C-alpha cells in the first residue's frame, strides 16, 4: 500500500493566503463580509494547495449537504430501458452539476424499497428531493411529507389541492402545502394530436392510454375525449407506457374495432409497439391506419418504420426545471428568516406536434 500525502488543511490555506483561519472558512463556505482582494487570495491559495473542504464540517456551517435525491417510483428494469427517464435524468444532472450539487438516485421496486427511501430521506443526507413517475396509490408522498424534505415533483401530482391521497402509506391523509411540480401540457398536446388525425379525415380514432393511475395518462385521455366527444368506448384500450403494453392494446383494439383508421398512443414506446402489430396484421401506415405518439423521444420516433408523427414535450428541460425550482426553493428557505422569498410556482411546459410519416 502506497502512502498518501496529507490533505491540505484550513490552516495551511490561511498561511498561504496570509489571512486568518476564520477568513478562509467564510470564503470557503460562501459567507459574506470578506473584501474581494482577500477572497481572491484565498481562492488562489485553495487552488495552489488543492484544498478540498470537509463536507461534514462544511454542512455544520452551511446547514446544506449539496446533495439532492432523485426518486423514481418505478422498478430499475423500467428506468434503464425507457429513454424518457434517461432524458429527464440528463436534465436534472446538468442543472445540479452547474450548481455543484450531487445527484443521489433512489429507485423503488416494492414496499420494502419505499420504507428504505423514506428512512434515507428522513436521515438528513440530502437537502431536497426530486420525485417523478408517481402512481396514485404510491406511499412515497406521505413518506416524503413525514421526512420534511423540500420536494419538487415531475408531473402533476394527483393531489394538487394540497391534500395527500387517502390510503397513502400508514396513517390518515393530512393537509400539506400545495405541491410544486413541472409538467407538460398533456391534455392540450393530446387534443392537438387527435385534431390532427381528424383533420386527415379519420373518423374511427382509437386511443391507447398509459397507466391510468398516473396523471399524465389520465390527462391525455381527457384530451382525446375533448375532441372525440361521442367516440365509441371500445376505441379506448389501456396500456402501460411500455412497447409490450402498446402491442397488447393494439391487438385488443383490432379485435374489437377492426374498422379503426387511426390510433393516438399516449407515448412513443406504445406507438412503436402498435406499429409492429399493425404491420403483422397487414395494415399499411398511414394509408390504412394513421398513428400519432407522444414524447418525441428521438431514439424511438425517428427509428420506427415509418418515422413516427408525435407530440413533442421537452423532457430534458423538464428535468432541468425541476432541479432549478428545488434549488431556488432551498435558497429562499435559507433567507426566510430575513423576510425574503416564498414558495416557487409550478411550471407547465407547452407541447408541439412533430409531423413525420405515420400521420
């Protein structure tokens, strides 16, 4: 085993910069009250010596850990196979990195994992949490509420009225602050997709929903129904946001309504699955059946055959905004004792229709 050189200390930085240890501590921890020439001397000494602040000691001063938990309420097989999560994580990571914060990824496979995540968040290891892909019966919101961790949600939560849902973990639902979230205009995007199909002269427009215990799927179904007011209920089949779910729903729709002439799928992965089934049944796209997806994930939408017409939501930007809102909220919380700040507002991003070859 090779010997390692001793780590530079706060005292060594102070001696190199010609200032007191207290001055170095204030500069390293980002405190005010130090003249700019002294700040520059300290920073130069830090760089020359390669000084790295002790995070535990720094946390005692700043009351911040510079770490954020990202909680995805899905099993790891789904997270690592669906490009939606990769794009959202990329946006979150970019924003946290720009503010020198670490990302701590927490996944949930089942109830035991929910308890583990709740204990971790309550243990004071992170400054806040970013949570997405929640399901309506998920116990995570209650666990996070009990942990007292500042949180921003990806997607509109199902309890936007400020009340946690009933049956959410042990105990009764309780009053909570209105949740802060980042989402896309799911309902408006769905309306645009269905109107586009109707504008092509399609009259038997089917819909493959996502998992209906998630608000994004429910909102997209509402958007479909806004346009198809008197649609045959057999034209709606429930999927689960996976390619296999799209295949199963497409087979079900063809069995029930063989005369359908268009399909709006609630995400690109299900649309890709639907295209495979249509091809297997000899249906030409878009001649016999037009297809529109939702997401515009380029690894999927540009590689389907034919390339997929879809509704674009900016997934990476959603991730960045989630992280940005959380960090701003943490900064506001730190200044509330001085009478500054307040709760950041939720953000709903617009969607756009991207026309390719399927519709």
